[in-house]
C-alpha cells in the first residue's frame, strides 16, 4: 500500500483514500485530500464509495448476533482455572510428581538389577521408618478425632435436654469455625 | 470487597488483585470480556461448542499467566492475542492443511479456502434471512481476512492493536485489511446487498 504524500492536484489511489477514511494519514495529507476531492469528481466518488463500504461493514458486523453464553459461565471458568493451577492438572505440580515417580522407578530398577543386599537392607530400613512415622501420624490423627468427637458429644448431651435449639446453634458454630479455619489455611497457603 | 466495587475497578487493578489470588477479581475480568472473546472465537471457528471450549481455555491461560502480564499493554489486547493463538491452534488441530493458509502467495494474495461447511444447529435457529445472508458474507471471507475485519469492525481495535494481536507488521495489517474490504465489497455486490 502506498504511503507517499501526493500533491493537492494529484489524484489519489483507492488505497490512499482508504487510509484517509480510516484516519491514518497526517493532518497535512488529510487537508491535501480534502482540498483535492473538493475539486476532483473521480476522487470524490472513490471517497464516497469507501465511506459507504466502511459504513456497510460496520452495520453488518453490528447486525451479527453474538453467541449466547451459558448461565454462570464466568464462575465455571474461574473454578476451572483455579483447579487447573492448584490441582494435579497444574503443570508445575504434575512435573514434581512425575520427577518423584521417575526417581522411584530408577531406584526400584537399581535394586532389582543389582540385588545388592546392603542396598536392599537400607531400603527396607528406610521403608520401615517411613511406615512407622505414617502409623504414628495416623494414630495421632485418630486420637485427636476421638477427642474432638468426645468433647462435642458431651457438650451436645449437656445442651440437648435443656434446649435443642442451643445444640443446633452449637453445631452451626462448630461447622462455621471449621469452614473459617479451612478458608484461612487455604489463603495462607496461596499467599 | 463487594461485587459492585469490583465492577468499578480498571482492568489493570483487577489483574493485580487476581494475581494476588483473589478469585472474585479474576471472575470480574472473565465477566467483563467473556462476550467479546466468545464472539471473536465463534466467528473464527464457526462452531459454538468449540468456541465455548476455546474461550474457557483462553481464560485459563490468562489465569496462569497473570503474573507475566505487562501493564504497558492494554489488557484487552493481551487477551485478544491469547485468544488469537488459541483459535489458530484449534483451527490447525481440526484441519492441518490450515497451517499453510496464513502464508502469502506469489502475488501477495493469501490463498485460503472459502468455508463451505454445513450450517450449524446454532445457525439454523436464526430466523432472519437477512441475518443469514450477512453471516454468510462474513463466513465467505478467508480466515485471515475475516479475522482482521472482525477485529477492526466488530471489536473496534486500532491497526496497531490488530498488529499486536495477530503478530503482523503494521504495513501488513493495512494491506490485508484493504484487500479484505475489497473482497467484502465484491461479495456484497455479487449478493446484491445495498450500501456499497
């Protein structure tokens, strides 16, 4: 497309007229085009054709109906994006898990191929230690859960005869505090 | 912060709070641009279900890249750029031949096939004959030309913004838009649509 400036007397090409209609020429060139078309019927015709075409295209694009979005699309997209970045579908997390799996596979292969008793013994020792720690953790969790249930149960038993509404209120408070704690923890993790 | 306050924030402010982990900030951005993006992608792909999937994919990419957003550029331009890439990827996945469609021929004219696919159920629901006619005019344009017409006349992007979105030099944008309009003029004249 030509961009050179023409003199006022020189006829413009269609490309130059389009640039003028689109406002893409300098103010000096714009003034030159205006004064030229005032005296040149063929350039004036080009100018009117281009204005009509742009107007028609604008009208056509305006007439096109937009596709209808399903209800709650924004919320669904946000949830999908959130789970994508925090879940196993997240590329970073997935990469970490794949590296760990690959390392485990390599260790297993070495153990299988070498059959080195010292290495096997060390591996079994490590495995036993991990299992032991897991067991302690699970037992602690179980004891904690039993304790929480016991406290709640006794509190509920104390309230139920007096007022069922009070027991219900206690349950609501308990569940709300759990939800609040969960929310706080997730925010802290994110930050 | 409540929803009506989020609606008053600028795009850059919303990006900033979304990047800090505020889901509602990101949701407001999605709400603000979902219509434009799904419309743009739909016109590129001519398929409603694919347009919804690609739009979701676009916003997920945006969410994952919020910390890399450069506020020197308009958020909408950045978003359209991601949508452009996603739409092109989708077209190439569906039709590997489309890979060569964006290159200029010897005479500088883009060789793109004119789409003649069957009307989608979405389209058949349209009652107005004129609307169908108009839609056909836009669909008849080769994809690379159609995109420029869409961005310029349907989404009011400037030539510079179209260059940023499509990755084309400004001169190429001007050139292709000129050709796209001329092609549209021919189609309109052939179909006897008034106004040209």
